[in-house]
C-alpha cells in the first residue's frame, strides 16, 4: 500500500524559484506513482509585490487554507506532511500556525527549507531561538545545499533527519559566441538582487574603459516605482542596453540561449540556491555572481564561472572586462558549467533525490 503524503506549499502565481520547484513536484508522475499524494496551495497572493506585506484579503485566503488543511488531515490521514516553512519574517509566523495545526493531528513533518537567514534571526535572541526550536521539534529537514545546513544548525531537532536536495533547471540549449558579447541580467529588478550593481558596472566599462563592444540585456519585473525611477535615471547614460521586462517560458529560453554571460551580483538576504544560475549553466553561459547563500555549492570560482568575493560594481566591471578580453574563457566556463549541470542539476536528478529522501523519512518514522 502506498504511503500518503500531503504537500502543503505555494504554487504559481506568482512565479519564483520556490513556486516553480513546487509546481514540478505537483506535476511529477514518478512522485505520484510512488506515493498517494494530496496537494494544498498555501500561497496567499498572486502578485510578487504583495509577498511579505499584510493585506486583509491575504488573511481571508489564509483562513481558508487552515480550514482546508484541517479537513485534509482529518480525512486523508497522511504519513507525512511536506511543507516549505518560511525562514523568517511575517511568512514564518504565518507558517507557524500551519505547523501548530499539523502537530495537533500528530502528523510527521518534513520542512524543505528554500531560503536562509534563520541563524541570523536566532543568534542574538534567546527567546526567538527557543521559539524556533519549538517549531522545529520533531521536524525533518531538506536543505538546498551542504552550506545551507549550517543555517539551521542552532534550531534543528538533533534526533531528526536532515538531507540535501539541490534545485534543478530545465535544459536551455547552447549559446553561440558573437562579435558582440551579450551580457544578461535575469531576476526581479530589486536592488538586493544586484540590478544597480550591474548598471553601475556597465557605466564603469563604458565610461572608464571606453568599452562599447558588448550588449546588455535586462530581464525582470520592476520591484516598485522608487526602484524603477532609480533604474531609469541610470540607464539614460548607458549605451547598448535593452530592457525586456519580465519574460517566461520559451521566450526566456531563447533570450538565455542568445546570451553569453549571466551577471547576477546578488546580495539578497534570502538568497539560497538561485535557479537562474542553473539555467545559465544549462545554456553554457559564463557566469558572474556573488558569494551568497549556497552559490559556492553551485559553481566553483574560476571553473564554471566567477564568484565575486567583494560584490561591488567595480569588481563586477573588472570580471566583465575579463570575459570581454578573453572570449575563450566564456566557452571554457560555459562547457564546464554544462557538464556540472548534467551531473547534478537536472529535473531527473531532483525527482530521484526527492523520492529517495521522502522514502527515507517515512521509513525512519515507521521504526
């Protein structure tokens, strides 16, 4: 008889790394064949800008989710409840209510941690640390990388299982080197994601080094009007720069496959295991990124791309200049990244690891 798993997680919209991974689980035929599954969409918003903001309509949606969860726990009686507990902020305390409900039904929980920042939340706050440990009691964990295991070290239950499952990306396709190198930025246009660093780096290349032998594509949605205004002021002084807005699906794949180097100098506090880097590796792009979260577990500096130890516009510009002067380096890093992608970051690998990990947790709980 199949073991029963209740998946409680956010699904698109909005489309972001976590909801995209969850949608792949929702659609996985192998997971549904292996287990008896039931799904609850825990998302309370369809707009990225509404995340982490209190709105009355979100409270009403969340109330319905709680009622649905109670009904499903009572009727389905799962062997395991799979969820994505937000690591901090309003999302964490909202998710804690869901955890309380699940624990009332004495159901086993596995928390697939998709963010980071727990260690910073609890390291200087005794009461918060106690509360986190209470929430994580008897909760098995899945982290995105070995590095990110450290983020939950102070709050995890020592008797619980902690496993690692890397994110994945679809295969994009091979990029081709052209006379003009195409740099691409692909993420939400939030300052913490590195968009302003990228624009300032382009300015340095064009003004200080007089380099105009490249194009720059920017793909993503504006975060708010204030950031949009700052970006618009900066781009006035730049040449060969193209704002494409938010792009998805096949169009996104085409834009990546026609690019040469991804520039992603993120300093986002919740950056864990960015899928955009995996997409770039699958498209054989050179990569310039930062030493944030689990990124050093994705690529090795100087092998599959370049990791900025000091994530500044000047350093970013210097590494972009390196790729401009050594075009063969793009091909070298791109090919190495592609091979690593095939070995570690395909959906097939993710699906296999997910089934193995869920089985391990259920078997251990039955002992």
